[in-house]
């Protein structure tokens, strides 16, 4: 019997926001936020972060809110899928990030890493990811496409406000009122700066202050046909950072079929249902159902309280595990096992 492969594709990037640490909890602070995606990729593959923070080795996945990075939970779910006999290959896309991940001690079956400078995301996606997804399709392999875009909810909000013309608010990495106030100031400046842009994606993609690398990579993937005209069924594992480009593009510009898997907490967000109702009906949105209150750890309970809602493809991995027949308890046990070394 052939071994089944799951290809976990992740777009890693940092949004172009000065002093990002003042608007996001997805990182270790000033001058260190750009390391978060790289360290999260290491957490996914290895169960610990190998890259240093300011020269100090801090391998822990514990976040500022005393929750844990979704990356360590993805690590746990992928290990549970491996225990079911699946093989997992990580495709790491470092979009404009200088530091490459250190995957020493990883527990995955294969890892492929790609890098591009800022502004070159579309070229990389067309040259590397599209042919690879076509190969996977023809080989009968599965995939999920995730993101770790620090500061990305700010640009998702910018796009949604521009296209939907209402003052939408998205849940991000922080509930800190001071950071939320600064984030709103940043959004007000960005909204004013690009208010004259038409509701067309291309001007936003061509301006590096009007889009972030994840948006540029995703739009390139959605808008480009495979060289042999293969139509892909893309399985997007993410929340509003993926939904915003889909809404901005419109169904006519998308060259592939889509399914979106995310956490149920994304759907419970303040404006989420109103936003999702604008998606074309052909796009299926599947939320995870696993109840994190069943965990023995408060750090996971905080997810149920809205301190973390999505990230690193967590929702897509949970949905994948649920669809493979893992029980809620099996999934929770895999999450608890992944965080236990750091919380006890």
C-alpha cells in the first residue's frame, strides 16, 4: 500500500509596519518580530525554536499572553497524523526574511525551504509552488497552505475596509488595549494614504506599503494557471489574512478551486460572518470543532477565550485531523503532549 503524503506549505513573512512590536503580540518584542515566522517554522518541524533571540537561545513557544504559539500545536497535530501512518513534508516559503530556519532535530519526513526578496513573491510562487502543487495532484498527495504573517491582520483589515467600505475590526494577536489603539492609528494612516486607490488588486500588489508579502504570494497563486492548465483544488488553512485577498480578487480572477479550513474562533469574530457572507458561494469554509477546554493546560484554554484565534495553519491541521477520523480526545492529547515540556 502506498504511503500517503501531506504537504504542509507555509508562507512566512512580516508586514511592513514600523515598530511592529507595538501593535502585535506575535513576537518577542522590539527588533525581534522578524524572527517569529522563522522560529514558528522550527516549532512546527522540531517542537522547539532553534534560532536565537538577540543572541540568546530561547526555545520556548510560550507567548506574551501566557498562551502558546499555534506553531507548537501544529507540531502536535502533524505528529498525530504521522502516528496514523501519514508522511509529512514541510514546504517553507521565506518571503523577504533574511534568516533561514534551523531544522536540526526535526521530526518530519521531508523539508523543502525557499526564499525570495521582498517584492519577488509572485515570481517564487509561479516558479516553485505552482509546479509543485501540480506534481502533488498528479501523485495523489494532499496539501494544506498556511501562513505565518506577523502583522498581517493589519493589512487584511486595510483591504477589507477598502473593498467593503465599512469600519471592520478583525481579531489579531493581541487583546492589549494600548496595542489595539496604536494599531487603529496605523490603520487610519494606511486607509487615508491609499483611499484614492481603485478597488482593484493590482495597484495594492504593486505597492509594498499597501500589501504584505503573504497577500502578494497568495494572489499570485490564485491568479496564475498551471503551465499545463491543470486546475488545482487549493486547501487554504487560514483566517481573514486569506479571506481578504479572496474578496478583493473576486471569483472571476481566481484560476483554481478552493476550500478554506480555519478555526471556529475565526468565525466567531465580531465581523467575521458579515465578511464571509461576501465570499462567492463556491468557496467552502470549514471550521474546526475541537474544544480546547478539554486540555489540561490553561495556555490552550486561552484560545477559547480569544487570546489566539488562528495562525500557522492551525485550523486547517485540526480540520485535517478531524477528517482523518481522530477523536477530539486524540487531538487534545496530541496538543497537550506538544506543550507539556514547556508548561511543566
